[in-house]
C-alpha cells in the first residue's frame, strides 16, 4: 500500500478520545512533515505538525483526511 498524502499537504486530524472514540473537539489542521515507512500492519503512517500550535504527532492514514 502506498502513501496517499505527500509532504507539505495540509490535512484535517480528528482527535481521539478515550478508548479510540472520536473526541468532540473540532478537527484540527495539520501539515504533513514526513511520510514514515509502512509498518507490519500495512497502514501508512505520517508525522504531522499543527498549523496553529507547536504540536507534532505520528498518525495512521485513517486518522487524517483531505481539507475541503
């Protein structure tokens, strides 16, 4: 499986609440910093940086979506 997002793409990230439930907060806008290697489970991973806060995260592809 290939990465569907590229470095410098802006994406929405939905925060995860307890036990994987979607948090009620608004989706945040992040910029993809790095496409990480695909791990054993086959899911592409990315390092993303918030456009409004000094926060970076590592997320799987299903945790992010295109803007729009």
